[in-house]
């Protein structure tokens, strides 16, 4: 550019400059305009980086909330399973006690005719087999 030429830039919109206005060009004016343009580009880049960081933060918060919810559901399910297991163990203990009580009374009645004990069958859900007591 020669002295007397004008310079216009669309990058100057928004900071008081106008893309349609013409400015006389001098060495310091071009330098100042170039510096303003660079600063605006840096500002735009930082703004985009900020938006990306905010989007990443929101995604991380959503993932954390989903993981917390899943953990709470898993804890509740584990508690339910533990309660159910305890109930099953109590029931099995009662059955064993009943059978042992029957064996004792059966051994005391050895002089009486032979009485057969009913066989108790328990279906084990995970193995799909019968346990005979």
C-alpha cells in the first residue's frame, strides 16, 4: 500500500470500527489496525475455546449425574438381593431344622413301624438343579 491508500476490514466490526469506512493509511495506522485485528482474532479464538470448555463441563456433569444414578440403583438392587438371600437362608435353616427334628423323632420311634420322611426338593435358580434334603 502506498501513502494515501485506504484500508478497510470486516474484522473491525464490533469494536468501533466499520468494514465500510475507509481510513487513511499511515505506517502507525496500519500497525494499529493490524494489532486490533489480531486482538479480535485472539478474542474470537478464546471465546470459542471457552464455549468448548463449557460444553465439555456440561457433558462431564451429565455423565457424573448418570453415574451417580446408576450407582444408587446398583446399591438399592444389591440391598434387595442381600435381603432376599437372607430370607432364603433363613428358610433353608428352618427346613433343615424341621428335617433334623423329624430325624430325631424318627430315631426315637425305632420300635414303631417304619415311617418315611417326605423328601424336600429345592430348586436352585442359578444352577437349575434340584437339591434333595
